[in-house]
């Protein structure tokens, strides 16, 4: 059963509906991806404890 075959064919055969549809589909990704990933990455940084081993720095004479 191919329910969306005609729809895909319409967008690939004609640029007029395809270009605006591609733009409308891709545009939210540019704003939603950072909006979702930034809090997740920030929470990960806060949830992961720092290493307990002391940092060894070379002595400068």
C-alpha cells in the first residue's frame, strides 16, 4: 500500500511545491535542534561529577 507515493512524486516532479515544502520542513530543524540540545548538554555537564584525580602540572623552574 503506497499512500504517499503520489505526494512524493508531486514534490520531486515540480519545483514549485517542492522548494517551499523543503524549506518549511528544514527550517524548524535549525531552531529546534540547538534549543533542545543546549539544555541537554548543559544538564549533562552539571550532572557528571568532575574527576577526583588531581591535575598534574609540570613545574616551571
